[in-house]
């Protein structure tokens, strides 16, 4: 279908790696909040005429990239848009009890959402089965697993090994469906689950920042292989990514677990005291979003404005 791109006046992509035709006005509408990368490849940044920014934290990330690459800031347009992806959650479109009932889970139970990153060395590939088994020992707690969409890359794809580690995750997770308090949700949208869950278990996924926006507790699984190996392959500074709020998915405003056997104890503590890290989360929140709950409207208006400019 790429031949049709030459007809486009405006090219929109939710990925900084998208490549639109040079004849079109190219806009990057980020699909995630800033994590994992201090710098994207220079050529990818320059593939766009405009970047729609989710919030001050992402502006910090992008301005740092342009400075490191010595790109003149006058040569790029960046607009303070917000985060269209999360608008429905922020505008209370979803009802917690309805979401859980439709999933076949008990709305009276506390609900834990496991939303890991897809990356090599992250928690899913390193500890996924062990972690889920530990969580399922909490009989009176709902356990929802929601993987990154690329974790479902089909075996027929040339990218199967890269995105999944060579594992059919749908098949792998079927074994846990016998537990009445377990649900694997393979639909792409995370939004209903964010609204329905009381606590998130994650690692280096930007989903954790979405939960922080809702001022809900996140328990982080430490992932030594990701920091020691994956980030070096991707030419990123492991210490910077682990410790800097611009890249670390909020690890410094939640509990970090380096021993999976401690997950139950930590989850129970956080469920009983959800406000434990609330002040720290709220401080980070101030840097995460522009135009809270209005990202879609602001983005659409800006697209129309740029089209007619």
C-alpha cells in the first residue's frame, strides 16, 4: 500500500520510526509516554516536520535529543498537545464494575494489572511465568495480564523472534485461564483495564506512567538483563535510563522488586496503603501531560490548522 502514500498531503504516525513521503507534511503523534530511550536515531527525528508532545517530560526528552544531535531548534516544530490515547480514561468513559464483570472477574475483589514491556530482557521474557504464578497465589485478588500489542506478533512474521522472543504468548498464557481470578486480555486497548485496576505490576513500560497519571500504585519488576544487555545493544546509557525520570517509567515513585518471591507481600502492602507513594506520583504527574483529557481535540484542531497553513 506504500504507493498510495505519494498522494498524501499530511502523513500521521504514532511511531517516531514511521517514514512518510517527503512530499507530505509529516506529523509524529506519539503512541506512548517517554521511556527507555534518551535518543532516537537522528534520521528518524528528521523524518518529521512536526512532533506533537504529550507533556513537559517529553519536551525535556526531545529538547535533550536535539541538543545532543546539534539540531537547530528553529528547524523543527514541536507543539504542546497532550495524550489523545488516554483521553477516554481521564474523562471517565469506563465503569470499573462493568469492565470487570464483562471480563468474568469479581468487581468486589481488588484488581492487579500486569502490563509489561515487550523488550528483550524485560520482565515478561525474564520472569513472566514465575511472576504470574506468584500473583495467582492471591486467591481473592483479580489478576489481569495485558501484553504490549507487538508481543502478539504472529509466527509468520519476520519480526516474530525480535518482538516475542520466539514465544507464542497467547498459547503460553492459556494454562492460567483455569484460575477463576485470572484473565488474559489480548485486545489492543489498555484503557478499560487502567480504569478497572487498583494496582499495576510493570517494569520499563510506559503503561506505568499512564497508571501514575491516575495516581494509582505501581510495583516495578527490576530487569537486570534489560539494563545490562538490551540497552547496550541499543546504544543507550543503562544508568541514565534506570534513574532518570525522563526515561525510567517512574521507577523512582514506586516500589522496585528484585526478588519475585517478594511480589505478593509488596502487592498486598500497596493495595492496603495505595497512597504510600501518592505525593511522589503527583509531583511526577505535573510533568506528564498537557491539556489533560483534551489531547484528541487539541491534536485534531492543530492538524486542521497545519493543513490550511
